[in-house]
């Protein structure tokens, strides 16, 4: 953590988010943080997003997508389009457009749209 700003942020943010006091506790807690035996019980339409250069969750979007039995969509975001980083940092507008388009397709509009 002393030599990596990214590691320092990941551990301190994770410790704060999960209310644990040490990086070791965070790692131990992470071992039990999964959707095994849960994903197949999800029934609502589900959007799964993948960032091709995500340093934290490589392969996990595909695993979740495969485990889902509900209506599902996998959106892939790439480094070439500026959206390959974790949480699509650098291309939030692109992410929002695709996510809102998916919501519009799946849920639809419940009222009039604002004037353009």
C-alpha cells in the first residue's frame, strides 16, 4: 500500500465499505462474498457489464452471466472506446447511454419523455 496508490485506495475504500479494520480482514471477508447458489434464483431481467481491462474482476462478469437463468444481457466495454477500466471510468457517458438504453428496452417508459 505504501508504494501503490491504487492498492492503497482499494484496501482503504474496501475496509471502509465493509466496516473492517485491516486489509487481512477485507481479504478474508472477500472469500465469502459471492453469488454462488444465489445467481440462479434471480428472476428479474439483469444487466451484467464487463470492462475488458478491469484489474479487479476479470472473468467474473462472464461467470455471473453464465449462472443467471433469468432474462439477461451482457454488455462489453472496451479500452478502445475508453470504457475498459473498472466501473468504465473515462467513459461514463457511454456507460450511461448503454445502461439507460437497456433499461428503456427492458422496462420501458412509464410516462412522457422530456422534450429534446
